[in-house]
C-alpha cells in the first residue's frame, strides 16, 4: 500500500460569495464522501484549512527567518484542505480524487523513507 496526499484546491472568493444554504449543501456532500472513505480505512488523516487570508509566512531572507502576514504566493486558488490516503497505487488515488464532491484536487505521493 502507498500513501498519497490529496490537496483540495479552491477559491476563497467563490467560497465567501456563497449563501449559507449552498455551503451547507456542499459540506454535506463532502462529509458524506469523507465518512465513507474513513469507514473503509482509506483516509488516514486530514483537515480543512482556514482561508488563505489567515496565512502567516515564515521566509528565509539573507540567512534570517522573517515572519509576514499572508501566504507565500498571492493567487486566486489555494489549498483549502487535505486528506492523507492509503491505497494500492496512483490509479486508485486518482479514482478517489475524481470522486471528490468539492472542486479541484492535486494528488501527490508521500515519500517513503
């Protein structure tokens, strides 16, 4: 079995423009998806992340670590959450990503040491 990180990519502006009813419906589908895979033992961990505007970046600048408000990169899309899954292979990880009821998903293998 191999582990993969599913990173759920979204747009904060879209999210903030939705009604409570629309968001509740979307979260219902996401929670059903999550619960199903968790019961099957596929999901090993994961969380929803706060909005991109809440990010704090710690960057190395001329050998010193500097702290600044905001994400590393200003962009319309950002990772809004993640799931660590354990499946047979990349094809299975992609199939699970395709079943995600939210938006876009980036799939990356976890490096085994």
